[in-house]
C-alpha cells in the first residue's frame, strides 16, 4: 500500500514552441504524450513532437481563430473548434481534414470524444450541446438546457453520459443511453463562477474547475459533492486525473500548477515559475505529469515534463 509523504515535483524537460502567429488559445496532449496540439488565434492548428519540439504540421482551414483542440482516445484523430462556428475532424497520420461539422450558430468553445471514439460532443456560445457521429460526421442530436455559453465537456468512462459545464455556473449530466425517448439531464450546482473545465476519472468521478478558483469532485450517480479543493489564486483552466484516480492535477490561469490527493482534498505539491499561463495538464499512462502553456508575451508555447509525485511503499 502507499503511505508516507510524496516525493517533490521536479521539472524534467522544458521545450519551447514559438512559431505561432497569434495567441495560443488551447493545447492538448496525445494519449501517449508523444504529441502536442496547439490551437491558435491565427486560425491554424499546430502539431508538435513533444520530446524534440519539432513542428510536425501547421494546418489551415478554419475561417476564424481556433478555440479548442482535442485528440481522440486512440490518438488517430483530433478535433478542432473555431469562432467560425464549425468543428473539424483531422487524421493524425496524414495531417488532413476528414470532415467539417456544421450546425452551431456561434463560436464553438469545447469538443470531446466518447471513450469508444464513436461520438463527438461540442458546445459553445449558442448554449447548445451537439452530438455527432465521428465516422460519418452526421449530427445525431442537440441538447438544450444551459442558460449561457458552454465552455467544457467530457464523456463518462462508460460513454453513456456526458458532462457539460457552462458560464451559467452549472454542470449538466446528460443521459445518452439508447432508447431514452427524451435526453434526460440533471444539474450539479455549487460553484459560484463559470465552469471552465471538466474531467472524469476512470472510476466515474467527475472533477470540475471554475472561475471561482475552486475544484469540486463529484459522484454524479448520487449528485453528491465529495470534496472541494481550494488554493488557486486565479480561475482553474485545466484538470486531469492520474491513471489510478488517486491524484488530480490542476492548472490555474497563472503560473501555478497543483497536484491534489483526491481522498483527503489536500494539495500535495505546487509547481511555480515555469509558465506565465498554464493551458493544459495531462498524465501519461506511466504516471508522468505533462503541462503546457504560454511562456512569454509573444504567447509562445512551453512544454514541461514533470515527474509525478510518488509515495513510498511498504
């Protein structure tokens, strides 16, 4: 069993990605951590080799700033959203656009793949959640219920429900099981600010980050708040569970990255001074913590490979 004080965080590698022609709005790591996507205000999406910092591609196609990007669970596809009201699906191996998904009436701010890779969810300023079939690019249905812009989304591990977070300060949990005549949703309330990020653990717990500078960990099946994490001095931009679900990493819209014990709610470690603004954090399958964000006024991208805190074993 694990016990004792965790080891300190240590910065392993730092790489700079500075060829963007506009501000970087978001970034995303591939499931294996080998590649990094960056979505830019210049209307392009960039692909990078994480370890070397080599630029793999610079892709055009969107008619406006690229707001968000995310890899598929198997790492073979990625999706981008834009102020041009569209979502684009891309093939990683060939670095080409496979389909353009149209249906939103305003800027699309978030996108997420279902764990089985068959569906895609999107949301944005038009307050609607849209579900798409990945293979065909067809819209399956749209979900209404939020009262303000939708900024975050994540599928449950079973793919049968979807969580969305909005600037109305609520989280909606949508029941996506087939045969349900009307898509039922329940609301999780407790944050006092915009919901900026969502993340499910492998066991089905849901973490939410907010402009109220806190993180909540929920048990969606009972709508119960398990723990509230406090310590960020700015709003929380990105969160990620460790592979075993025992720890949560969080990046605030500042230079601060924290790692938390999900059972006790205590902050294990804080990393400061590497980033001006942290965009994304993710754990690799072997437990390393990856963080990306802006490093200077030119909004270049920096990547840090950080050793995961580990407890001693007895």
